[in-house]
């Protein structure tokens, strides 16, 4: 079986290790590498410090077949990567004349005088292939993997520059060095509102059960993603393995919890809007503790204007009464966080808008407002349709934003279940 | 001068190395470490693979004094960190009874039956201090730095859980082990809706102008943060430097753009709610292209229930007419994305709710819906108060979510300016 070449991504720059930015270069490069059949075996970030950068690069020797390093190619004292790589590969730096010309030309064409030190950017470790930079000043380079060292690709840290370089050079310069890549396929099954440990219990014995197939579980506030990565010596083998594992998972994962299959980035709101468009269903929302978060997510989907007729953010009791017609006496007797209030909100929103289905949320997101009977995390939901009104009580853990996100996911799950003709809450 | 203890941040999880997420845990932890006088000498991310995680942790030996590892503490086969640390420190795992009880109780209180394997989360390397988890199931632990190994803090990867753990345990368990830290002070000035290059022009010559003081600028869709980091041999020197730089910046940065000074995490919505509470002002929102995002952000602030009377998500024309009383003829003549429509939405929302001020947004977030006259990114805003109605047109760059975030920030800036008695848009 063809093994994936192993790749490592290193970001250099004190702004990363100081936490000014998240390392999104590593994320995007990892996706590109994975899509081309590499296995990313690690990320590292090092400050602009020769010792730390050298250690990070040396740490990949014997571990990775390809290292991509971004940053550290500028003209300042801080930019050390050319020299560090030259020393690690035990070669001198050599001036690349075509690169030097391009740097001079860049300054000339802008009518700016060039500080002499900028030419240092045209120095490249001997033996490396220069990657001319048509999108910025500093060229990159590709160092061959020799003497136990991996192949190393050095590029500027500016996303627009390394992206353009990857587009131009990756297929031409890097991929030919790794002719045998098992181009793996990824498939994701999204589940909704089921505990991670329950999903794990359903499929535990499938982990490591099939050669060339890896499973992973990712959970985030009610949304569970089961990821299948399949590879094989031939495309046919790989696809057969993928299909076999998908079949196994289909047997194990109850369909009512399955939100979607396919792309990694599918969201519950995508599924709700798509299903409602198919079935020509319209929605209204009435939100208290989520404060508009459900409407915001639904309207983030293209095409949602045909589905979401209207959203109400009725945070205070005045708004609940004024706009949704929730009875003042009801609010006094049961409180705003009650099944009665949730039901009245959903009914009011449905009547006001004429939507097929209205969904309401009212709860205590915290940190204040909790009591012994209704602690922080207590959230009531109601769904009103021509079939009547159904209410559900949930207790969510975590911070204010956690409770709000759990609540959004629960609400979207109820809408999904309604649109698909499933019971609004799990059976049994 | 006291030297900073060296820290290293490791994130474990195949979702990071595969590029599913950016490693924001490393970013946030680095900020916390730096604010407490640590120097972050590197980040690493490893997939759920024992060899890779072990290498990443071992790579910090001799390089760091403190290692923070997130992830890998859940109940599944993928969660290997307890065992890896125990092996590297050459100690057995021991069951922590209090942690076991908490896990059992967590399931009991939710009325969910507990899979037996969940108890494995209560196993901790011998000699480590258990960090009980009151916000999730898996406890963390703090392993002392012995035999050339750094101190190691292991926490769950879920941001809400490690954040709560850092709040509770970092000062108590970790900091006493590092008594000599040159504590630098950080101060952030937040600006709103002014170009980064303009801010840069105002303060460019202050960069590197003062010993022991570092400046940084961070921009994100209309919000600019200017960060001052001051340090010194003594607290008095450090504080004097900080005050001197704050004074310089105060002279340079026009107050009307200054959102707030102080903590890194201050948001525009925090400022709007705080100012409105002080001045006893109430708000209503009427959102089209932001789809509830403004209401969501306002209601994310504790105390917002006294300010936001009601929010309307009127995405379609029907809702604009039905709930906000926007004239059908007006919509036909000018279209929903027009100053006229924005004005009518704001007026309608204010009349309906009796709020002091109503803010409306209507625009084209894309990717579809643009035209030559009204390209994607065209957004109209209106603000209605007893002083009348004012409309503003903006053109924002980027993707659908970029346009929505810019629009939210613009709307919140108009509310902030109104609440502070400033002109709704910059003068001159």
C-alpha cells in the first residue's frame, strides 16, 4: 500500500508565538497538503529567534518527508530563515541574479529608493530551487531533501504571497518529488444533538477495523462530526474501502440523528434551509436568550430569504407581549423561562407571520439570572406548526456563549426534524 | 533584569493538523502567558498519534520551563495524553476518586446513563495535581517539572473548559512555581471604524521610540486595537513608561474614534450597552442583511435586557411591511437596499417599540444579489431618534460573512456615537 508522504508545517514569527494572530497559514497549508495525499504529522510555530527556528526545523528530520516553512524571508534583522536553512543543510548562501533584478525593478517601478539590505532577500541556499515572487519582494526556495533531511519549501508569511507561490510552484516543483501519493478521500457524517460518548459507543469497534481507513470524532456543543479518511494503492481500492466503511457507519448511526453527509463545512442551518426549500416550508423565529443568533445563522445561508419569513428578538417581557401577544398574566404566573411562555411565543410568531413552523427559545444563559428552580443553562423551546405546539426543556452546561450556542443548535435540530418529518425530539 | 520563564504551548488533535480549525487555543494561551511575564518560545500541534504527541512534548525538554498541553483528555480511543505524560514522566496512572465522583454525578444529574469508559478520564499520572473540571467532564492535571522536564499543565481542548481552568488554577497552581517573572503590563486602546493605515500614520513615529515599550496594531473589519506592552527593571519604571506612552497616544488618537481603553477583550457591544445603561437609553434594531447579528451581539452582553427593547429580523419585504410598516410603494420605487427603506425600517422599529433610538441595516451581503448599481457589499444604515432619522451608505469588501461583520461593527459604532452624543458619522 502506498504510504502518505509525511509533511510538517512551520510558521515563524514572534507575532504568532505572542498570540497576536492565530496561525491560519498552518491551517490552510494543512488542507492543501491533505488534499494532495500528504499526512500532516505536525505543526510548529517559532518566534524570530535563530535557535528556536533551527530546533523547529531540525525537529522534523526523520519525522517528515516535506517541511513547509512560512515567514522569515523579509529584509530585516528579524528575518533569519535563509541563513538557518543554509546552515542546517551545510551549504553557503548564493545570490540569485534574476531575483536581485526583480527586487530592484520592484522598487524602481514604484519610484521608491531601495535600501541596500533588501538585496539580501535574493540570497538562497546553494542547491535550492528559487521560487521567484511575482506578488511581493522576497523570493521563496525549495531545498531538496538530502542526507536524512526532508525537502523544505520556504515561502513568505504573507498569505497572498505564499498562496500565489503554492498555486504556481507546488504542482511543478514539489509534487514530482512525491510521485507515489495515496490520494485519500475524506467523507464526513454530521450528527446533531446526541452525546459524543453515545456516538463513540455506536462505532468504537470500527476504529482501526479496516486497513487504509481512519475514523475520527469531533464534538462541539451538540454537533458531532464523524470523519472517514480512506486511502489505497489504487483509486478503486480506496473507493471500495470508503464505501465499505460508509456502509458500516450507516448501519450503526440512527438516521434521525444524521444531519448530513459530505463536505466538512456543512452546518445545521445549511440543512434546515435546504430541506425547507425542497419541501417549500417557511419559518419564523422568536428568540429570547439566543438574542437573534438562530436568525443570524439561518440568514447566513444563501437562499434563506425564501425560508425565514421573519425573526423576532424579544428579550424583555414587553416585547414578548407587544409583538408576540404573550399574555401578561401567563408571564406573571409562570415566568418568561417556562414552557408556557415558549409555547405562547412560538404560537404568536406563527400567527403573526403565517409561517408553516415557528420556533421559540427562552432560557437563562447566565452568568446571572439563575435560581435554585431554574439554574443557569435552563432553556425552554417550543415549535408551533399546523400539528400544534410542542415544548421541550433542556439544561445546558458552560458559559453564557456556550449555553447560547447549545440553544441555537437545539433549535436548529428541532427545525431540521420538523422539516424532515421526524419526531421533534429523539424517541426512546 | 529578571528573565522571563520560557513557556511552550502544544495543541493535540488531528483536527488541527488536518487543518479543520485554526489553533486558536495556542493564540489565547500565548496571550495569557505573555501577560503573566512568560516568554512563549514555541507552539506545536500534533495529531492524535502517540508518537507525534510524545515527540512534541519531549521537544520542549530543556527548551521550556512550562508546557501547556490542550486536548486529548476525552473518553475515546483518540484521547492519549494522560498515558503519554505518565510514560514520559515514568509514573503510573492513578484513579482520582473525587474526579470519578464528579463524572458519575455529571451523568446522574442529567439523567443520562454513563458509559463505563468515561471513568478513564479520572485517571491522572501519579504525582500530578488534579485540576477538577466543574465545566465539563475530563479533569486536567499539573505535572511538576522534575528531572530536566518542564512543568506540564494538561487541560481539555474545549475553549470554555480550559479557560475556566486557567481562571481557577493558573494563579494558584502554576504561578507560585515561577515567582520571578518580569511582569510586563499590557494596555489596549480600541478604535472603531477608522482605516488601519490612518491609525498607523497617526502613531508611526512612536514605534520603537521608547525603551521597554512595544506597540502593536491589530485590525479586524473596522475594529483597530493599539496594544502597548511596557516592562522595566522595577514596577515603577515600567509604570512610568506605560503612562508616558499612553499620554503620547492620547494626544495622537482622536477621541471620537476611541471605543475603549483597557482589557484586550472589550467589544463594541460592551461599550454600547454600558453607555446606554449609564445614560438610560433604550435601543431597537431592525436587521435585513445582518439577519439578527447585531441583536445577537448586543444580547451577548450581561445587562443588555435593560437596553435592547426588541430586535426585528426582517429579511424579506413582507416582514419589512408587516412589522415595521415599510410602505410597499417605497419598496417598489427604491428597492429594499436603499436609504429610503433603511429610514423607514428604523422609524418603524422606533415607533413600534418606543425605544430612544432604533438602528436599521439593509444591504447586499452576497455572494448573489449584486448589480452594477448596487454591487455586493452595498449596505444602507439608518438611525432614528427624537432628533430625526439619519441614513448612511457604505461599501464593504470581502465575503458574505465579512460584509455582515463589517455591517455589524458599523451599526454598533453608530449606536456608540449616538449614545455618547457624538456625530453619527465621522466629521470632516
